[in-house]
């Protein structure tokens, strides 16, 4: 890598002076791959505003994340490996982040910043894990991993005119989801121009379902693309148009703006010659665009080829904003500011990426260990990334010493991150608090083994429990259990809602389950609402 300063001439010449701290805009899209930009050679898709962020700032050309979204987001907002935070997967209670983690929003808030999130949180839908419980003073988000998913409020949701959560309260909002989130972001920027702010803009597009207006799809219909790709590119084009509007609103050159994505593409399409896509730890699944623009400090045009990752973003931002927490987190990442300013050496390191579809991760499963040159995949495949970026030639047989070294590093890393919390026990959803009452439990956070939700009844008292399912095809037995408290009732054919209580629930941690059965079929419970009604 060429060693030179990427400082603007004005910044390099400036003397230290007291000034308003930089504001920060962190933008992350969902399931947009490295190849979904015209900058990266996509001949069917024009993304001038995404490209403009890249060319007006610095491009990290070897930036990696996790192969699915929640783990990436947990690392992004904490500077720590996702396994330390309790986030191992994207649903079934495996994407709830331990509320003891210090988030970017909390650290910026404590430094006097205004904080806001618009879009996708996906690190816990209930107290104490929601975005506005974790440092965001203002939030407008959807539940779970996206709209039209099990985390939607009844009776469901769509990308147009969705029901969203504004600071924890459901609100019907008119418009297309991406337009809504950018509209709110622009309003927030305009309202807080005189104060430093941390804005996290996390879209659910272009994640499925691929709902987008026909006007955006039409230009892609005669390009020889399948219908799925047409819709994905339409959603990306809408994103890019919204980025143009947001960029026009950012007039302060002392604003750090980052654009990135959370993992590779879900569906097969152009991936810039890389192997794999979302859900794999090959480059197509974990290498993403990462652009950082800071006009007041950094000259445009830098391309940085040193490996970097999601765990580096928060340390970098705190460093750039000169924020020194009183009790700093133990980061796994490092500040990338030296690479941006070109004023120090940069030692090699090994970055780990892993994700697991299950309650407890397994060593080497869906794992990549990456140094600047070498990459070990799943503990067995070895690739020379400098000579073979397409990961076409497994060199493990010819380099057993390198494989052994990286396996040993991975084993030590896995022991370390696995020991951070109480194994991989999930954080508990709190019931009976003034911060959230009633509590709506969805399939997003329902565990498999045993089936149900891990909860903590914070205050004893009388509670009502409402079970909601699809209309019963026949008379059904519905049962509710929380610890030693159980109750059973009958649901008539065609009905879908049944209320238990008031029932006295004791305080303390417990497992909550709800079941519905006809004579010969077990029916799926869609929601459980728990409401404290006294005290």
C-alpha cells in the first residue's frame, strides 16, 4: 500500500482549535452485495450517489463483515465480535444483543451527541434490548429482521405504508419504507445542524420481500435480467436516489459519512468475480463496499487495500471524534484512522468471521480467518488472497504449517469469544416494567429448545396473557405456561384470539411457552401479549 497522507491540505495546515465535534452518519443497506454498484463494474445498474461517496472519500477495498445481518450489526455497533454480544444468528432468539454491551449510540450520547436510528435494528425487539433502550434518543424502526416477517405486528406489514415503531410505540407511516427512513434522516439532520449528532441509517432494502414500485422496475425490464434481479436493482436504484437527497442536505464538511452493506447478496447475480454469496464465508458473502467521506479532514480518492472489518468501525469513529469513554469497551477492532491519515505503520493481523444457524456455535463451522495474504475457510481450505482473490485454488495441502498456525489462532479466538458471556445463553425479555407494557412476543425471538421465550418477570402481580394464532380450523386446546403457572382453555373453530387471566405471576426468570392443538394437529402460535394490570 502506498504510504501517503490522505489529509486535505486545509486540514494538514490547520492549527488545533476548539470546534464542534464532527457529526457522524453511518449508512448500512441490507443484502446489497459488493457487485451491486456501478463503481464495481455492474453494467446494468447505475449508482451515481453511492459512487460519489466512494470517490469523494476513502474506499476500503478489502472490508469484511459477517455473512448474515444481525452478527454484522452487533459488531458494527459495539466494535466487538458478535459472539461476545450474544448474537449468533438472525432469528429464534439468537439475534438479541446483551443489553450490557456498550453501543455506539450510548458512547456518542454520553459524549454529548444527539443520536437517532431510522430503519433496521435487528438486535432485540423487547425491553431492555430495543434501540431506544440502547442509547438512541430517537428511533423509527421496524421489528426483527425486516418488514413482512414474523416480527411484524398483527396483522402483518408491507414495504408500502408500514406500521413502524417510533420510540417503542406502533405508528402507521405513509410512504415506501426506504423513502420514509431517508425522509426522517434528512429531517433529523436539518433539526440538529448546530449540534454534533450520530445518525444510524439502516435500510431493510434490498432484502426480500422484493416490494418496490413498478416505476423503478420498468427501466430494468429490457436488460436480459430475471425478474428477481430486476426488482433488486430497482430497490438499489431507489436507495441511490434517496442517497442523493440526503447528500444534498449534508452541508457541514465536518461530517463523517460512511456507506456500507451488511453482507453479500441473497440471490445469484453479478458479484464482481467473487465466490459465494450471503450465508457463506467466501468473499461473495463477506466482502462489502465500505466508503468513508470526511471533507473537512480527508482528501478524496484514497483506496486502502489493508484488511478491515465491522469491528473496526466504532473504534475508528470514536478516534476521529476524539471521544474517550470513561469506561471504554474492550474492543476487538482497531481504529482505521492511521490508515486514513497515512502517518503510521500498520501491522498485519488476523480477522475472524463466523455465523452459526443454531443456539450454540461450533468451532470452524461457517468460519473464516483472514490475514492480509491468507484466508482459512472452515478450518480446512487455504487461499492466497493476493494471488487468488476468487478463492479458486485450495492451497492447504501445500501449506500445512500455515493451516496449522491459522487453526491454532482460530481455536484460541473461539475459546476467548465463547467465554465472554454465560456460554451462549440468550438475554431475557423483561415483563412487567413501565418501559414496555404490554410486551408483544413474536416468533422472531421464540426459541426452539425448549419452544418458547426466555423472560424475566421483573415485578410480581396480576397479568393478562393473550394468545393470537391463525383462525383455528377446528376446536383447539390452547395452553400457556410460565414457570409453575399453567392454564388451558378451548378456542372455538374460526377464532384466533384467546385471553388468559388475570393470573398472578411471580417475579424472576422463567421460560414462557404457548401451544395450540386440534385433535390431530399442532397449530402455530403467532403472538403472545403479556400485560401487567396492577401495581
